[in-house]
C-alpha cells in the first residue's frame, strides 16, 4: 500500500468518527442535560399532581379554625377605632371642662358626681394641722407629667414627689373639704410643714376630682400610718374630719414658697391609631396567606 492510499484511509476513518459523534449527539444529546430535563419534568408533574389533589380536598376544620385569625385581628382593629374616638372625645371634654368659668360649690354635694374636672371657687381657711401627703407622684406641668415630656432617668427622679392634701374650712357654711395644694419634691418632704402658710381667710379655685380606685400593682393605703398611695375620698375624709369633696388647686392660687399647684392631668396617652394600623395589617397579611394556601392551593413560600 502506497503513501497516498494510507492517507486516504486515515482521512476516511477520521471523517467517519466525526460523523458518528455528531450523529450520536443529535440522536441522544448530552446525557447530563437529558437527566436534568427529566428531573424537572418529574418535579413539575409532581407539583401539578399535588395541586390537583389539594384542589380536590375541602378546606376542613383546620382551615376554618385558621380563618379565625384574620377575623379576630380585624375585630380588634375595629374595636381600637371605637377606643380611639372615645379617647379623642374624652380629651376634648377634659379641656373644655378645665377651661370653663369657675362655678360655686353646689349646696347638694351629690351634684359633684357630674361635675368632675369643672373648676369650683370656695372661700375659707386652710387647716394645716390635719394635712397629709399622697405619693409618690410625678410633677405635672401644663397638664402633663414631666417624666413623660422629657424622659430619661434624671428627669424621672427630679419629678418624683408628693401631693399635699390640706383640709379647707368654708366660710359661708359649716363644711370642710379637702384641697390638693400642689406638689412637693421628695427631698422637701420633711420640711414642707414649715413653709410660709397663709392663715387668713382666702378665696381659692380648684378642679373637682372624684374618688380613685386602687390602681393595679399599687400598694394599699395605710391611713393609720399616714401612708397614702391613691385618692380614696371616703377614707381620707375620715382622717381629715371633712366631707368627701376633693379639689386640685389651680396654679394661680399656690402659696408663696409652697407646693406647686395645678396638678390636674388633662393630657392623656392616645396610641390607639398605631394599634389600629397594627391589627388591620395583621388581618390583611393573614387573610392573604389563608387565601393563597387554602383557596389557590399554593405554597406559603
């Protein structure tokens, strides 16, 4: 066999090998690609079968129980709307009553039950020998506690003190009431009785306040020990030998170098709008998740 024949034979073998390789790839393709395509088809088919099977299933007791979550959160959001409106009306009422013209103390003291936060004017003398303290309480300026205004540890400490409650003997009738003369700091607790006190008859104006239930987590009063944590008018009246009538002195009627008057809180926390957004947001998100899973039969993720 000559050299030309050998070359022709080699070329024909190489061409045949290349042709066979192209034919194999054309007919069978890449093995790895075929395997991936096959696995994707199987997974897709499994998902379709799962969705079909779930679509044939009813929601069931479990599904309807979970439906209670968006319903409950929606109801809570609606309730917070009512609370928000109630708080706005209450703040408006407090501002209106406290800014009204002072009225005379009614002859029938039962009328005071419907006159809370109204200013009342009375004339008489303070009975300092029977006064006592309620506290600890925060200092109130312009109707708001200063610890809530500024925040911080130091402001809370400086704003902690006591209310000075002094019996007040009326001049025009045989009646003694109780007057919150104002706030003193904790450091002045021992020396408040030696302040400059007015012993002459005087006219004062104060805001009518009702009795107070014992707040949660607040210790009980101990009248025998002179310890008062909240405003219990009936118990306080017995100690002061007065009627269960209580007013909070306005700032303009404080005694010089005496307690700071105007300890009537007229600003109230109103965070109901943020609660409304929170509850309605939870209701919308959980409702969407329930619809996606139980109605559309789609996975949550």
